[in-house]
C-alpha cells in the first residue's frame, strides 16, 4: 500500500478527516489507513465510526493496531506516546 | 467472562487504571477487558501499552473493538459517543 492511503488524524475537527477518508475511498482506494497519536486517538476512532455509520456503510474495520512510539522533545529527551492504526477496507 | 475482569477507563490518571489491570491479572484473571468512551479512549490505549511494556510482558492484545454508543444528555436528547474495548490475555 502506498502512503497515499494514509490519513493522519491530529488536532483539527473530526469532520475534516472524515472528508479526507471519504475522498480517498471515492477515488478508488480499497483500503484507507487512519493513524493517530496521543490525545488524537479518540478523534481517530470518531472519524472511523462517522465514516462507517454515515458515509460509506460498505467499509469495514479490517485491522486495529496499537503501539508505543518514541517522540523527541525540544530539549532532546524522548517520551513515549501511544499510537493507533485502523485499517478500513471495502467489503 | 464475568464483569470482574472489566476495567472502565475514565478521567483519573492512567496509572490508577494500570494498577487495576495489574491487580486483576495477578489475582488469576487470564483475560482483562479495558473499556473507554469518548476522550478517555486515548487513555485506555496508554493503559494497555503501559501494562504490556512495563508490568506484564506476557500479556498480549487478543482483540480490539470500536463502536458507537448512544448516551443520554440531561435534557433528554441523545448523542453518539465512540467507544473502545481492548481485551488483554495471558499468552
């Protein structure tokens, strides 16, 4: 899969990312991967649920992975941040 | 599985829930289910990652489910909230 199919959820309103996922799906992608870290994880779950319940009912959750990523602070030290990766696929 | 094995993550610090999960696991539970809704979803992922990386390395993620739940507001109307359910199991 190319990086084109990856939507990174951050601090914008959930609907911005919903539109991005729907656009990817409608332009032919069979799979879209939604990624998020830290506090944005809750929003990523919202995005997936809104896409499935309101926009593209034939998409299903193929895989959900959680992990820990190391992020560098400005002072050079690192901290651990939780991450999620949800793969949506057309049935 | 009985409800005893369910930890509901809400607004307390993540370590409170980590202790609850570790206590369940050490008192003989083969599986512990971590549930959360809305903004607490990110914290639930943190809890699972901290338990696995720092406390009980022989626990693995058996299943992750996301869903939408209807919650009643004080004025009687309902709103949709995303939810997550992560099952940790001993290998």
